[in-house]
């Protein structure tokens, strides 16, 4: 049945999400432990930017059409065949990039931001209401950078979907050449036209 692959994918993505979220949380906590607050802010910013970057990849995969990559593949452009595989599996690529990595980065950045806020309060000798104010400021910084970054990223992903997905295809091409691991293989001969992801 057609539902079975989706169920398998959902189960697999649950465990992948659990592993990535745990790994990101442990790594960010280890990095932030004993770190000056201003470096902690930089770490949080990097986590947010990673989430925005993967959100761009996911939306570009959902937006791109297969036709230009077919022409590139006929001219033997590196990464074009892999790009076709990405486009044909746009639902899973978008789910992994935007929902798994992107959302996990959002969750981890929030937790890391709380640690940074506590560090700011401790370094300034603040307590009570001032400590709460530091938490509000850090949360506002995280929210503003996340929302603003994703707004800019969505525009870039829609306008430049073709080169972005081709770049993803070239990365997969290099992985396959170097490691011998084939992640996406174009399957079938028909092309499908999909709408953009929200």
C-alpha cells in the first residue's frame, strides 16, 4: 500500500529527530558551559543561522521544477541527476531540512538562549526582575533573528530555487564520489509539478 512507505518514513524521521535533537542539545550545552556570555550569544546565532540555512534548502527543494535539471543532465552537468532525485523526493527533503533540522535548531536555540541569559545575569550580578529582563531580551533577540532570517531565506529560496537545488545536487555528487554512498537516485521517467511549501 502507498501508506506504508509514509509510515516507515515517519517512524524513521522520529528516531532521526530524537537523535539530532539530543545531539544538538548536548553539544550546545557543552559549548556554553563556562563560556563568556558574549561568545554564548555567537553560538546561539550560529545555531539559528543553521536552522535558517536548512529552511532555505527545504523550501528550494519544494519549489524547484524538474525540467531545468533534465536539460543539465543531458549536458552531463555534475549534480544534475542528483538534483532530479531531490526534486522527485521534495516532500522528504523538505521535511528533513525544514521540519527536522530547522525546527530542532529553533528549539535548541531557545534552550541555549536561556543558558546565555543566566550567564549575562550572573556576570552582571543581577537577580530577580533584572535576571528576568535579561531572559526577555535574549528571547527577543532569538525570535527576531529567527523570524527575520527565515523571511529573507524564503524569498531567496523561491527566487533562486534552481541554483540552490543544483548546489545540493553537487554536494550529493561529491559525497557519492568520495564515500560511494548514493542518497538520491532519480527513479522513473515521469516528472511531477508541485506547489511550494508553506
